[in-house]
C-alpha cells in the first residue's frame, strides 16, 4: 500500500491550515435512504447547490454500490469487509431462530472486525461522529465510542423523529441517544430543546472540531445524517418552497421521465437506454383521486425539503472548514447508505401505530400536517421509483434501485475532477481512506484478536486519474442479506441476481425459495430489463460458482426454507 508523492502530497505538501501535522482530515458524509437521482449532480430537480459544488471539484461515481439496508452498509464502509464478517448478515428485526447468536448474525459490530476510525485514532487522529450509528445499541461496548470515536452525539438505533426524541415504533417510543459513550437517560437536559436532526448533527460536529482546533492533529469527522429517512419531517419553510414551486403536481410518472432526460443530457446514460417501467404495484399518477394527489404532492415536497435542508447544512459545514483554513487539506466522501425506501402504504389503519401516535397528538389522516413535528409519514413506492430513476427496486433489495447510489470523493488538488463509470462499492471506502492517510490495516490480527482483513480496494489511483477502473473483468464482488433470495454478484459488466418476488418494501423473508438466478449485462442494460441467463449460461455458471465459494467463506446462514439447493 502506498501512494506516489504526486497522489498523496505527503512528501512535498506545504503545511495546510492550523496544524503542523499535514496529514489530511477526512470528512465522511452519509445520507440515509437517499435514492440514486435525488441530488442535482445526479439529475434531480431538488436544490442541492452545495453538494453539487463539492461534487464538481471531485470525482463523481455513476456506478457505485451500497448494501441494500443501513446496518450492513455501515458495517461494510466502516470496516472495508463483508457485512457477515462484521456481524450484520441480516437486520436486527429479521433474525431467524437458526441465525440468532451465530457468528455473522450478532446484529452489532462484531469483535471480528476493526473500523478504520479505530485505526485512525490509533495513529493520532481526532475522531468524531454525529448522527446515526445503528451498529449496536444494547451496551456501551457496542457504541461508536468503543469502535474508535472519541467524541460522539449519536442516535444508536435506526430511525427516530427529526424534531424530537420520539422513537420509530410503538415498541421503542423513546429513541436511544448517546454522548461520548454514555447513553442519555430519558428527559436528559443535554438533548437540545430545539433539536432538528440535520441541524443538530451539523452543530455538534462543528462543536467537536472547534473545541480541539488548536491541537496538532488531523481529524476524521463522520456525519451520519438521518435525512431523508422516514418519518418525513422538515422545517415548514422548506416544505413551502417546494409546494409553491409546484414541482410535484405533475406526479411521479412525469417526474421520472424528466429526471431521466436530465441524466442523459449530463452523460450519465446513452440515449438508447430505456428507463424501467412503472413498478407493478404503483398506480398510474392519473388514476389517483384529487385527495390522493394532494397528499402525495405534500409528501414529496417534504422529502425534497429534507434534502434541501441537508444540502444547506453541508454547505454551512464546508464553509466553516474553509474559514478554519482546513478545506484544502480535507478529503470529502459523500454517499447514501442504500436506495430510497419504497413502502407500500402508510401506517393508517395500524391499531398499534394509531394508538401510539394518537398519544403524541398526531392524526395520520391530516394531510396539511404532513412533514411537521406533528406528523408521521413514510416515503412510498411511487416516489421511491423516482428516486431510483432509471432503475427498478428500492431499499432492502439487491436490485439496482436498492443498492446503486450517489457517490463522490473530493480532495482539492489530489483527486481529479470529473465523472467515472468505474464500478466501486462501500467495501472500497475504508481502504481508500487508509491509503490517503498513510495508515496501514493490521491484516488478520488487531491487538491480539483475530479480525477479518480488507475485502475492498483502494480507489486512490483511480481518483488520481492514473487508472480508469478498479476491478478486472474476472474479479467478483458479492452482496447478500437476510439469508433469503436477496443475492447479487458483480463481475465486469455482468450482474447475477437472485431476488425473490416480494414487492419492494415487502417482507423478503416470505419470498419463493425456488426463484432462479438472472443475468444482466449492465453496460447495455443498466435497468435490468433483459435476463440473459439462457444466452450466456457459462457466464452465469461462473458467477454462481464464485458465489457458492463466497457463501461458505463468510458463513452465510440461510433462513429456514432457503438453504442452498
């Protein structure tokens, strides 16, 4: 491992900012449930000038993959290894009896991995985290403070209200937060009275950096925002901005077309590529009643407002770094943890939710309240297919809509500006950051305990413009979640997919275990419309055989009824 002086700048870089230690700062910004086309630099109509400006100074990846849900993705990008080896072979809510308690299914970050945050801290970096953890919440040895973060303000669970400490489900009515390794008791005064997730996480991160800005150390800042994850809530003026602009009255069918045309004009897709059809379980916009349309217009305005506010907060954060003379010596990494959430319906009619939310003064049928602190609404499949444009599928599935997301890396003067269609994934983030910071991964042992080695690759040479791809045509990359029919193999331009028939947002655990593998050539069919399994059986066989080795290697435990056959 090791960059040339031209790439790293470590040999000849003039001292930057306030520090004598000229190793780069690292800022990793993660959105939550943001789809592929949801920011301007990926074709969106949503106003994201700050993200777009940051992206324009770095390398934008059109062919980047995440995990299908939050915890597996987070385990992979923080460790650079497979989610099963990191303890996230499934989601905490989906563990089956035969998986429970087994290696790879701990549902928290296991002791078989080490985060790159820990390695940076070991080498003298100040390490900070603000936002969503979702890698263990039941004891302090599962918190981010036990994995290399010295200063933290974190939501430990997967979701919560954005304006308050209210939780995500009736089973968890108070969201668990921790500060610097200590879980906050209910009604703790350290939880801000004026809390809004995006603003508060930004404020806390700036507070951490400024408190130690006189120290002669670089920093790693992990901004793990919860926007635009449901419940959809945004400041009223940001909702009004999109309602008044009347961007969404045209509906999801027309908006998909507009985004796709914009993407093609940006060079993201050639003209001959066709967008995936409207999803089977999504109604045509024109078939909705006027009342349904009014609700959906407001829903999308709130979602857009959340992303707009997120962008503004990121812009504020970046400007503060410029004011501190730290911007030019900072690596910025931006992405979403998975695809947009494509729920089938809201919680209206769910007695448990109606009782719980009613106790909070929330009327699930009040359209005018949608997006305010007195509301609870999810993103829905009709709009999720817009976020996934031009792909099909959404969060939880290994479809392109579930795992293909926006991604860029900016490092002023060190990363070549432009776009690339090179394949990369969340597995490649940790190796890249370690290389730029000059920190070595310990391999298969850390402080006397065995750990999984890196499975991803450093993108540094690609980012410097010294290579045009990261993986060769014969190098497979694997993804699996739940122990069901939710499996993908990438090899060159090919993708092998074994995905069940549950609707997006449905329960993948109930899928047909006999669903066959499909094969797609993403170079000519990025929207996965033409199954080429019968035309290229040898290619599929090669990829499936590689997958069998992978499932044995990482210890996949299939849910009952889904065992290999």
